[in-house]
C-alpha cells in the first residue's frame, strides 16, 4: 500500500471516528423533539429551532469532491466499504434513520460541521458530496439532501438523515422508514 493511500485511510479513520454517525439498535433515536422551548436528550433546546417548512431542499450543483471522506475504500467495524467513483445511476431502496442534536456541530466525514437543521445526510459509499432525492415509501413524502457524511453503520441501514430532513419525511417519531434514494445531477434531474 502506498504512503499516500495509507495517509488517506488514516485521515478517513480519524474523520469517521469523530463524525456524526449513529446506528440505533432499537430502530428509534435516543432523542425526540419536545414542544418549542423544551429540552430533551442531550440538552438541545428547540426554542430557537427554525420552522422546518422554512428550510428548503438542498439544490443540486456541481461541486468538487471533498478532500476528506473519499478514499477508494475504508473499514468500519471490521467491514470494508468501497467508495463509489461516481453516483451516476444510483437508485436504491432501503431503511433510513436519522441523527440529531447530540451530534450538532461535530465534524462530518467531509470535514464540515454537522447541522441538524441543514438538508444533509450520511451514506456509506456515495461520493462526498452527492445530492440525492429521498422518498419515504410509507407516505410518499420526498426531500433532496446533500450527502456530506459517512454512515449509517447499523445493520441494514441505507442512509442517515439530518433531523430536519427526517422531520420533513415524517420519520422522526418512528426513527426509521423504508425509503428510495436516487442520485441527482445539477438541476435536480436523476443522474443518468
């Protein structure tokens, strides 16, 4: 293994250790929002929380790949993941979960701070960043998010959504939902 590749894997390992990744073994998150002004789990206050209806979907645009979080492969919990070179044609169904205030401000795999009120998500193998449309197959709701983190590493999970994205999809209370994840190109069209 080349020194450059070892360095890339080391950087990714550090990023993954400190990033906002979580798997809820029970299928439910450890925090659920209370009424405005309340705190629950982790001491997060919802009094200053923006109205989710005011937060627009992410808008797909051309961006360079993140210098962090895009090695050819990485290992987590004894499993090796191979990062896709392109999101072209990505269209899969699986289980979505979400992560919230206990990760607010912590570094994501792309090096950006996690913002639970941003339309973002974590994925194990899509290039960082990638824009995807996520459809809740149980209620038909759709959102567009920017994938900027790695995870979820819990068994059988496809994508981990930010709190606000999960709220818009109607999966905060249940913790998980069956979804379709489809990569988008700038302009919002599905990637060919």
